[in-house]
C-alpha cells in the first residue's frame, strides 16, 4: 500500500520553551542496518531515543552514519536503517532528524504489527539547503498500528556524511520539533562576570570547587610556569579567597602535599572546609600515584595531610579521564567514569560510604541523567538533591553544555529530566566545570569566551529556576565547656524524627571552627564529639525553610568528670506534660550508650522550668519530667541505683526569664556526674 505525500516539511526549529508536547515516540530498538561508521562512533544505536544533536546539528559521533570504505570514504551504495518502537500506535507523521548532509533519504516505509510494509515517502534524493533539519513527513492517519520504520538512503546522491540523529513517530498534525529543554522560566538578568587577573591568567584556569560559604574558590591551572614541576608537569590546584571589599585575592598554588608533578585538582570541599576530595591517586609520600582513582586530604595543624586514596569496590575506568564529587553529607561519591556498562563514553555513577571506610561498587545513575555522549564535571549542590553536570549527549547549544537535574528519591537512580542552563552560561563551545556556594546566589564556571587567557573563570547571578533548594549553613566553634578552649572534634547531625545519621563534619583542629549545611524539610539535631567528652546537642528545624539562611551556633563538649553538669538539649515533651515525644529517643539513647560504656558512672537528673505559671505546678512538672527521663534510661538497661532524679521548678535559672530565648534556656533537663 502506498500513500501520496500530502506534505513534506523540512523544519529546523530552535524552540527553547517547548519540548515534544505532541504524542511522540522515538525509536527504542535497532532491527536492521546496512552499515555503520564504526563499532564505537556513529553506530546504529545512536539513532535511538530523542534527538541529541539537533537543533544545533552538524557532524556528530552521537548520530548514526553509514559505513566507510577501507580508505575512510563514505560507502555509496544504498543504506538502510530499520528501527522498532516500544508501543505500536496509529500515526500520521514521521519525523527524521538529519543532523549532517541532509537530503539523502529516498524512501520511508512503515511496518505494521503484522509485518506488512507501507511506503509513505519516495523522492529523488538531493542535498537540502540547510546544514541540518528535522524532516517531517505527513500522511493520513493510519488504520493500523506502526511497530517499526525503515529509512532508505542513497549516499552517492548527497555528498558528505549522511547522519541520522533520531526517528520519531507521532499521531499529531503539529510538526515534531527539535528543541533544547531549557529550565522553566530561566532568564539571566546579568552577563557572566570575569573574575579578573587575580584569578585568571594567560594560561588555562578551570573552576574546581567553591566553599559552601562562598569565600574560598579552588581552581586548577594548566601550563602555568609556577606549577609544581613547571608548565609542562601537569595541572595544579590553586585557591583564591574573597576579600571584604568583594574582590578576589591573588590565586595561590596549594603546594605539597596536594600538588605534585602529576595532574592535581580539587573535586569537592566539604561544608566544614576541612576536607578536600582530590583527583587521581597519591603514593604514601605524597608523590604521584600510579593508578586511576580519587583521594582525600584533611586539614591539620600544618596545613593539609598527605592525601589518602579511596578504596572503591570493583572500581574500573576505561577512560583516561575521570571526575568526582562528594555529597555534602560526605556519604555519597559521584564518579564520571567509563565501564563496560556505560551508555556512551563516560557516565555518572554513585558510590556509597561503608562503615569500614570503603566505598561500594559504583552504581549507574540511569538513562535519565546519562546519555550516549560523554558526561563530565558533576557538582552536587549543598541541598544534596540538585546535580549540575556537563554533557554533549543531550541537545544543547553546541559542544558540551551544563545541565541541572534533581534527585527524586534515595535510590540515586530516579532523577528529573535534565534541563539546559541556557545561553547565559552555555555557548557553542565546551562548557563544563561548575560550582555553586550554599547560598545559590552565583554560579562559577569556566569558559573560553571573552577570556583573558585560553580559558577563564567566570561567575553569573543565578535565576531562581536553576538555584539549588534552600539550605541552612550552620557555623560556629567547638569549645571545652570548662576551659572555653577550642577543640578538634567530629560534628554529627541527624534527623530527630528517626535518629538517622545525616552526615559527619570536622572542626578545624587549630581554631575549633566548623560548618555544616542542613537541607530543607527536616528537624535536625547536631553535636560535636571528641574522646573523653560528652556532647551538648543543638537543633535546627528546616521544615519550613523557603530561602537560604545562615546560623551561628557554638558547640560545647563537657569533660567526663565528677561534678560536671550536662544539659540534655534534644529531648522534647508534650506541652505542659511529662510525656516524652519520639524525637527525644535519639538523644536519650546516647545517654544510655554513655552509661553502658561507663559502668562505674552514676548521675543525678534534674528538671527545671521557666518562671511562667504556678510555682507548685512548675515544681511538679519539673519533677515529673526528670522522672520520665530516668524511667526511659532504666527501661533501656541501666540499673536504677545508678540514677537519681529531682525537680527544681523555676528556682535554678541559667539566665533571665525576660525573653522567649531566656525562658527556653531555663526549661531544661540536665544531669550531673556524681560518681566516676
């Protein structure tokens, strides 16, 4: 059966606001092909799925091309590509994305579910006027369901590499268009700002990381004469700090042990500012490692420790390149690597921290994020959800573009459809390497456009549509509650609702300073931990957070010795009652653990109120609350003779009762070590 062609539209549309609103199905399987360019480039599989070369178009390894002769010329005999579709459907349009040397298509044949052929297109091939196009072929709605499409080309009649990016079928009369999937309502109000000569030079600068507070920028410099080993030795890590006047200080080479004569750059700085994830591996003396991988260094009193290589189970990277990123909670490692299972070149994988300090076998993030192209430069924002990365396997403005996708659950395989960050950041050239502080105000990225040298560092104010979700950046110092001196400690934070561990940070070993980034949507408890100390916990509720916020909270550690009194902060009671809320259990379980591990210690629990209300009622309430805590501890295995409890009502305030904050501090349960 043969239809006359009612309309043939050759349309290349750069529609940046819509994407495939019609019912369009793109090919999902290869049924037959006459030839392909090679086993690794421009294979038949590259014609599957929606367009990833159009609308930009041009020669691409990510579109199917006919085979080549022994002397590397295009085969000229008739070429055939037969593609299948997941769900057979009645259609009235076929859309073929011809990204290079369009016009060689001679025939298009539909195959129904019974295997019968229906030719719907037959023309004399000739080179089209466009360098690339979407060929839209319209015909009356079929009375059968289409299961496959065969495209027949005559390469000898149209010179150049005849490439097909995708083949779609549709039941719509509206032309299927090749578009760039832009983030919704994206509009940059300012142009990219070059960070100037203190950060950029006549050499190559790349953005590697920025501290969550936005005050320390890590870059890498290639071919710079001040690199360790000189300009020919490899890329080095440098840093610049934001000064009070808003300018950046002259970039400083990080030196040893971060830099050696190999290729060195920072992948991630943790929110606390005290741990760096570094590219590549190191020997135990800090010299260049012999294998592929990633390493970590920690701040110490002398600067940075010698990097230690991460142990990743079944790690394999077939590519000569690899990039990495660490989640804000320090528990998930993102890797761009090439394995036997990658969809294209490098894909993004996730590996998870194990209790023994090793990392699990990398897990592919899946087809939503990864493409048949090359994924690179992953950056996971402070919210732990928003992933920014670069790829050339999704339709963009040319070369590699930067996209945003958001994690939808904790499997790390379900993501929102990647959205292009738009022409404010992306150019026809290679765009990658991207970092955002916790505030989300600016994006820092690398570009060769309008640069001082070969490639420079820029920043641009981010529109709301592509900002990360808001977080609370909590900072402060860790002190000994007795001496008031700073302490090096681990900072742990957890969800109060279920006590689940949400991350670990470190305080600066010299100053006691710490920072943690808490995502929105939870009530968090956090504390510092150090040997021979008991932690006084704090809490922050981010469940109603709508914008970025900074909070300062110093943390105190109490020496474990007789006479020391420790406030049990994260316990919660029903209003005006002594009934413990479930959010209290995590804190009380730590008291139980402490007493279990220190069997000789005895404590005295004391309950206190503010000065609001009847004195007798307050005394009774404080007594009952202290007893509730005692009963919980005893019920969890601590012998009753090791504990006493007493209520003091309003008689022992720790501060004035004139403000809400003061009254809140006075409402407390604490314990005193009476025997050790």
